[in-house]
């Protein structure tokens, strides 16, 4: 069974594997059809997986999963980036995401020959 958590900022339920995103509307007077709405998951021009919302536009799936399931981004003054451990942007599961210091990421790529 998959675990879902609520993202307070965007009012979206997020699945731990990065595939399921939905919103629930319970005010039948605001919408013609109320209930559960699954959000469309697609790839943007940069290869990132995004979720389309009416209220907030395109939201990155990996960031939604990270904010709900991963440890919070450190607040030590350093700049951090969200990294996919396996290098595949389409794999947005909680087990594949982590925050890494931007300097560490730059050092990792500086050793590679051009």
C-alpha cells in the first residue's frame, strides 16, 4: 500500500513514489463537479516531471515529494539542490531524492574530463 501525505502549501496529496497527485474539493458551491481530482503528470521541456494545477500552474513532482517525505532542506546558510540519486529525472520516489550542497555537486562534476 502506498503512502500519501498532504502538501499544505499547494493543498495537494502526494504519493511517496512520485506518481500520484490529487486534490480534493469539498465545497460543492465553488465547483460544478466536486470530489477528488487526479492531477496530470507530464514531462516539461527540461526533462523534469511536473504536475499541472489550476491554481498554481506547473509544479515539479520531485520537489513536491521531497517536501512531503524527505528530511527538510538544511537551513545552514549553504545553497542546496535536490538530487536524483540514480540520475533519472523521471524517478521522483522518496527513496531516490536527497538534498545536496551545491558546492559538493560542483566538485563532483569538476573531476570529469571535458
